């Protein structure tokens, strides 16, 4: 829930186990305690999605088994190894840091990555305010990181299980040609359009492609979005890396982004989530400010983590209690 700084500090001082999202300035002033945090000024809340530098979004967890760790680019590969066998981990990574790039490009090869439940988000800043730095915070010792990630590893009771879920309004446009890449990463110049080498920026301009629509990669039958960030001097920049072993197509056109997003989540009113986050591009392109997003509350982010880095999605965690 959205809380004032004073309310949040009281929760920490009362010894509650917390995940906190808020501005860099507010996070830096919070007391030490059992919490992790990341910077954003964009939130999904009960009374509608909003931008705020006055409130923090606080999620409390009732679990006794937990650990809080920081990871650099040198050891981020251990994040799933450190996770509980039965539980889930919330990972917060500062935007455009070395650990962000390392995770984005290599997470699918990390040990135990798909054997544990790893979710989280890329921390960011207010797009209209200069002088901010994306950060992650380890509350146990009040360490502030712009170049390291933090994780809250949660262990569930033996009668509960966690599940990671994604809501994605996009799918591949089957009439789009197949797009592949020889070069990998967050920025590319050339690609192959149905096997023919092409300057991607030229292809986008010549075909009047709306870059609000992401590339959608075919990951063993699952559609994973790669969102366009900018096109500058013939270089196309993305919010997540492209890979040379994945076939992409432009996403199918959506006539009404806001309507499509709300239609997609309409069936989730009764879902009880443990954690959720939503992409800032959904917030911006879907014009979601002031709009309620049903059952989902949490930070609006600069990238989402559902095992690996994803874009333009809503990620959430549910738990189920097993009957004796």
C-alpha cells in the first residue's frame, strides 16, 4: 500500500519484513531494518496509478524464513542458488548498471534459475526530473547501491507454494517478417529481415512501424517482449537485449492500448497477489495515470523480472496453500 515516510519508518522500527518502492531521496532517509527497496516515483495503487515523490509503496510479508543479500555483476549469477527451495525472491536492480546488463544478457544460463521463483524489477527515476540516480537499498545496513542489486529471499511454509505469473497484452504479428540478429545486446544497427541483412532503423522508418509496439521473441512458444527505447543516428536502442538465437516479429497492432490492457486484466479481480509490478511503458502508452488496475498494486518499473528480464508486462506472484 502507499504510505507516508513516517508510517513506513514506523513499520521498519516495528520489525516488519518489507519491500519498499519510492524516491531515491526518501529511501535514503529510512531507518535500518528488515527491508529491501528500489527507486521509482510511479505506482499502481488502490485509488489509481499515480506519480508521487511524497509516498512509498510498502509490501509486508508474514514469513519467518528470509535473507537479504546484495549482488554485483561479479556474483549476480548466484541469485537463484541463494534462493529458498520453496519460496520466492524479489530482486531489485538499478537501471543501466553493469549488474542490469549482466543479468539481462545472461540470467537464462544462471544456475538454478528456472528451479527457483525469481521475480523483481528494474529501479528507475522520474523521467521528468533531472539529477536522479536509480538505486537499490539493502535495509539491514542501509547500504545504497547504484551498481549492485539487492534480493529479498523469502522461504514459504511447507504447505504453501509460489507461482510467478506474467500478463502480456502483446503477441507476434504473423504478417510481420521474421527478424533475427547477428549482434546481441541492448543496441543494434543491423538485423536480418527474413534472412536479408538490413539496417533496422531504416526498416522501421520505411515501414512506418510504431515503436510503442515491442519486438516479440519466440522463446520456446512463449512471447517475450523487447521494448524499443530510442533510435539515434541509425542505432536502435532497447530496454532489454536481443539475442542471436531468437526469432522476433513486430507485435500485433493494438488500436486502443488502454482498453486492451484493461480487457486483459479484467478476469483477475479475485486474484490475491503477494507481489506485483508493472512496466512504465504500459503506464505511459496506456495512459494509466489515475486509472485503477484491478487487484494489482506495486511499483511501476523500468523493466520487470520473471526469472529473466522482460518488458511491457505486468508480473505478479501468487501463493497456494496445500490441503492436508
